[in-house]
C-alpha cells in the first residue's frame, strides 16, 4: 500500500518514513531496540504496534489497516521490515 506514513518511536527518539508506490519503505540507520510503530494513511484508521523488537536491522510486524467507517474493508499486511 502506497503513501502509508510509518513512525518508529523509541526512548532515543523517532523517525518517520512513507511507503513508496509498491508499499516498500526503509528506515535508515535504526539501532537495535524496542520500538512503537505507528501506521497512518488518509481514510484509514491509524494502527500502533508496541514492543516491536528490532534486531540486526530487521523486524516482523502484522498490520491490518481498516477503512474509516467500514469495519469489513481492510488491508492486511504481514511485513518483514528491513531497517538499513
């Protein structure tokens, strides 16, 4: 899914990226640690995933974005996130 804003927060700060037209993204130079990831897109309910463990610049997250006002219309992602 394109144009999803992803915010990665930890105790050391936050980084924000946007997915490209293929739904891909890179968060550059992210250190190992525990993060909260927030996924936002216009007309979809924001999703927050807490306690995401990033190790060796990688993490896996399952994210489901629901269209605002439509509980049965969603996009489901199973992501393997590679942070470079």
